[in-house]
């Protein structure tokens, strides 16, 4: 199921997904390329560089990494002669041929240039936008430290696609080339996973909240209902079909699980105890096994 944010600040809710797509925030104006030029030695040239979003010519004011390579015109590895993270850098170069490369996250643009004398102004257009991702359960935000996101480029005959970035955090600005991406959101470290396809548009941030149907349960082996948990207990959480979802050791380990039915096995001092339980979305609770004689 794909859901694309088409208009600025439109909020949509469908199949656990909320999406908005405001324009990329701009910081204060970048100084003119003609200002603060470096002093030149005889025979040197100044290259004033800048980048814009493709299709809008809106200047990109943050998140850029510039590299200037010497263009040798052959298959050998080019040498980096200059680099900068300024939004509008000025490079002092000797006359010659160069490759200008600018990266904006996972998007980039490059251009071959020849500099001989005076000042040269170059603007590169980058076809890129960004994703900013969050998570929620039962309408409540999930703490950022409980979430990770993986982003994939869909490929033919591949249900998930090629991995672009793994373990991105909530609220990160993930800068990407324009296109459609498959996003996997993991809540906790077990099976609470949500997926969605999102579209990145040039010059815009696609904000998405993935709604999980999950809850966090605390596992306990006790002598009686509400009693003190036994330390050193080994727990296994299984599906009704017997697939192991999570294993943990301790008095009361916690695990975040997708909504559904499970079997809990507890092992303590050579004895094994079991019970079935159900996880309901947004209902965090204790799951106790009573150690019967």
C-alpha cells in the first residue's frame, strides 16, 4: 500500500500512516557569492559554487558537502583538491580542468568545468527531498529511542528492494533523491514492525508517522498472583505455531510485541512453566506465570 504526500501540510491517515509534505525549511539567507572572496595569487581563479533544488531553483542552504576533483581525463582515481560544507563556498583554484561534486545526503550532482582566469560562478541542481519519520501506537507518540527505520529503493521482483539506509532514528532528516521508497519501522527489538511506501519530492520534506499495533509486556514467573518475580528465569515468547519471537533472562524482562496471540515458556531451576496470552495494541501490562508445585 502506497500513500504519497502531494500537497504542502496535507495530513492523511490511512492504514497506520500519517503523512505531511511541507517544503524543506530554509535557514537565513546565504551570503552573496561575490562577498568575502579570498585573496588571489597571480594566475589563480575563484570558483563560486551553489546548489538548488531541481525544478524550483530554490537554493539549498544546509546539508551540503562539496568536493572538487582534478579532472585528469582518464580512468585513474581523481585527486580531491578542495572540499567544503558551506552552502555557498568559494574555492581558489589553479587554472585547469575540474569535476565539481556536491552531495545532499544520499543525493548528489556533479559537473565538469574548465577554469582559466577571473571568477567563475556555478550552480548545480540536485533532484532531492527528504523523509522525516515518527511512530505512534494507539494515537500516542512512540519515544524516539524505541524506534528504528530502514529505507529501501523498490526493485522489480524484490518485495523489499535495495537497502539505502538502516537504523535511522525518529525525527532524523533523511535526505534522498526524488522517488518512491519502501520504509520499514521497527518498534522495540522483536516483531512490532510496520511498512509503508513513501514518495520523496524535490525540495520537500515528506513527514510520516507510522502507527504500530503493538504493546510492551513485562514477563514474570511468580509463586502467586502479584507475588515477587523469581530472578534468573529464562523466558521464551513463541507464536501459536511454535516460532520463537523473543528470548530473555531475568526477573521481569520487557518485550514489545505486535498485536496477537502468543505462548510464553518460563524455565527456572530445572522446571518448565507455560501459559498462553494475548497482546492488545496500546495495552502495556505484566504477563505472569504462576510456578505451580
